[in-house]
């Protein structure tokens, strides 16, 4: 596929599935900078190997498998963090996730909808905290809250959003045996 | 159902608040429970989605501006692919548009689409080719940025600049050329004292950080000048005019030196020039004809002096423009136009790379570079009437010969490389890095001996017997010869490095008729 069309197809597929691929990494890698770096390697490897892709429907799964190797490579290359998951566990989480890419895309697609259901102040708060360059400490100070208090509030909001996207995804998409969510 | 304790552990681990003992418990539970692992992924999905949404312009005004947007390392584009990316920027926006139509896509402020020798300072560099709002320092070289609105900025190092958004860039020092299409009207480059607002078209701006003086030349269209931070227009400058500003006072600008403001088209030539030392450092490069016109215009200089291949002699072929405005080429237009070379010595492997642009394929065979004879060990390299390349070393009996790729098109700069290997019993010709001609031979001749050769027209013995000429109609602007067989990867890299422009594509159209038999 090393043609202009190949470029375009690759760009289209990566743009479409970038969120899911990044989420796969994010499930096992905590630092956003590390996620960025690994995503970079995944993009590069995927680009180099894109010639071998014959089934574009399976692109997300294929890229998640690449992500698994890039995560392990990255973790081995850097100093071990004592709160880093075991390699086998990490691989298992990513591999299982690669089987759920449709569900995960669907969940992410419903996020804006769920975010809009939040009260205005909470929505503002979440966008503040997840905006690049903003730290929780800064936001807590600005809101006059303790960091711990803000963290607890965010934890509740994240759970609310997670529940909401799962409900929305199941309504829209119907039962999905591939979901991996036994709820 | 995931209980609260497990949810707490997951969230605390994800946000760096977990204790060592709790982490051990969490790992054990994750190992045992597929449900808990799925929960972890679901939380990661939500957080990734939130991060992506927070990157996009939304209706919510942040309470404070981010200090500096952290560049998401989106894609490690090759520069070639960057062209396709920018073409797709509009499409990407439509795909997402900030709505929940699919996985969110991060918006792009500007991308590096071309460069020559660019070196950025640490921590003031783009993420591969992506420029997000922030501060940059180009220490040397030249870069072309394309903003999401379509504006191009060619920046010559050393330069320091801050990108605020797709319409606002501050030039702290250095020189830039801005090319602003209608979609980017209002694109501004700010300096310490003055803001230059392009009303469409093209201008060059230099900024001296020591004195604070800025000088601006309008190449085309109109540029409005505002005092920094103010909306009021101080002055409008039109095509052909220039202005210099120091401490808020305007004065006549010095005479324009166009070399100070390279255009996007110049970058390819700058890059090619920068390759010179890299090319000459390759020990197997035995000759490199960069097609630079000398005082004696009939000399075709071989820049690789270490291997005893002499300069060539030009007969009839005219000097013309090559791949870039400043690059020279030889135009072969008449049957009598050619240049002659001597490649002395005997070789087991040989690669000949040529950049050419064919006007027409007038003859059954159209010569690129051929030994003057047709003896065993001679080299032939030519194109058929269909533009299909053919050739290799003469003499050995072929077991197979076939065209396996698309022909050389007319009216397009093309990189054609003939690779001959006696040990591998193979001749291959690549067009823009793709295999197009393959020959397998039974047994090798003792050596490849090109000897005296002609470029652009063959001194063929056949003419004596009434066969057609084998003249070329078109330009050649570079020939390189190695005494080893280049790999396809190497050929592709050379094609990429010598690409004529950002929008040039390696792909060529297929033959419209059934592929002929060799």
C-alpha cells in the first residue's frame, strides 16, 4: 500500500482509531508523556508495516498488538517504576483490549454526549483538569479546594461518565459479545 | 459488579496515589479477574476520551490558559507523508468537528512540510513534524510550515518564534517568508513593535532581536501594519514596497535581497545541496555528475574525483532548468544532442541513478546512458516507446526478462536506477524506487566494462544499417554511479532525498495498453 492512496488510507485509519490505540496504552501506562512516546513508536511501526495490512477492518486490533510490543519495549528500556504492572499482566490487559476495539470506540464516541449531561460546573472542571498543561494542583487552587477533595470529586465524575458511556453504547450498539464487560 | 474497594484501587493506581501494599493487592486481583481488567480498560477509555476532547476547541472557556500546550506526538510523518496530511487536515476536521461522531481527532496548528538542514534547539522543537502553540528556536537550516488554515511560512535559521494559533505567530528573531492563500486572510506575524497582517498573498519579514528592528517586503498583495497589540491600521504596504520599523518609527527599507527569503520551492534545492558531502562520502560512489554549468559550458563535471572517472563532454545538449529553479539540467532535444562520458575499469556490480524528465518518447528506444558499443560487458540503459526502461550489462544469456511495474511517464521528473550484479546474475531497473525491469541471466560475463558512454543519444552501430536513432527528448539533471548494487531501500531513500517538490508523487500511472513482451 505504499502509494499516495496508501498514505491517505493509513492517515484515515490512524485518525479514526487513534483514540482506541491510545486508550489501550493508557490502560497500562499511567504517565501521559509515556503514552505520547509509545503512541509515537506505534504510529511509526504501523506506518512502516502498513504494507502488510490486508484487512482494514482489523486495523485497530492490529495496531493494538503493535502497541503491546511497543509498551513492553518502552518499559524495558526505562528505569523500572515500582508501581508498574507485571509484563505478563500488562500484555494480558492490552491483548484483551485488542479484542474489544469496536466497543471501546463506541464508548469513546458517546463520551461527549455523556459529558453534556453533567452539570455545567462539573463539565468545566473535567475539561480543566484534562486540558494539556493544566495540573490538578493548579485547578484545585483556583477552585479553592484541597487536592484530595478535588481528586475524590473527579473520581466520582469519571465513574459517572464510565457508567453513562457503557449504557449509551449498549443502547446504540445492542448486546456485544465482544465487550468483555461482564456487567 | 466491581466493588468500591476495587474501583478505589484502580483509580488510585492510575493517579499515582496507591500505596505499595495496595498495589500488590491490585496486581493480584487484576491477574485473577477479567472483569476488573475490563473495568481498567473502560476507565482508560473515558480518560483518553476526556483528554482528546480537552484538546479540541469547545464551548467552555478554560479558567486559565495552559502554560504551554503539551505536544501530542501525533504521527511521525515522513516529510513526504506530511503533504498528504495537510491535504487531509480539512477532512480530519470534518470527520470529528468536535462532535461525538467517532474517536476524537486532535486539531493541528501547523506541520513541518519540508526542511533543509533544520536543527532546532532542545525543548524548543516540534514534535517530529507537528507544531503546536508554543516557542520554537530554529538554530540552522530552513523549514516550511503549513498552518491548518493553508498559510505557508518558510523560516530561515537562526530564528526564534512563538506560534500562538493558526493565525498568529510572533517572530522574535530571524527571517520568514509568508505565503497566504485566501483561506488564511488575516494571518499575522508579530514582532516586538509591529504586527504584520497579511491580506492575502506573500511577504518577507526579518526581525533583528538585538535592535528590535523589523523589515518587511511585500512580494505580492497587501500587508497591513498595526502597532503591536492594537487593532488600528498604521499603514498598508503593497506589492513591491517595503518598510522598516524601529521603536515604532517607520523608515525606508534596504534593498531587497531575495536570497534572504527562500520560497518553498527553494527548499528542495537547499536540501539537495546539503546532500553533497553525504553523497561524496559514500566510498562506492565512483562518479557523480550534479549537472552544474561550468565556465566552460561544454564540460559535464564529475564531482567525485577519487575514482578516476573523468569529466564528461557535452555535445549539442543545452543547459536548462532542472528540478528546482536554481538547479541546472541538460536538455536533449535534437537527435544530435548528447554528452559523452568515460567510465573506465571493470566491475562486478554497478548502479547508475539518473534524474530525468522526458518530453516525448519518439523512438522505439530512447537512450538514457549507453556504452558506445554493443560488446559483452557494455552497459545499456534506455526507454521504450512506452516509457518502459530496459537495459543492463550486455553479453550474458538471459533466462528471463520482464517489466513488472509502471513505465516512466512523460513530463515528470523521475528517478531511474539501473542496478547490475554479476554475482547475483541479475539486472534490475527501479523507477522512483519501484522495480520495473527485471532480468535474470544464466551465467555472468567476466566483468561490467562501460568504457566510453553517451548520455541522451546512442552512437549505435545499427544506424549504419538503417535502423532508427535512439535519441532522448527531455532533461537530465543528475547522474550518480556506484560500483556496487544498491538495494531497493537505498534506491528509495535516494528518490526521497531528491524529490523535486513537496507535492511530487513517487507513483506513476500504469501502462494503458497490455504490457509488451521484452
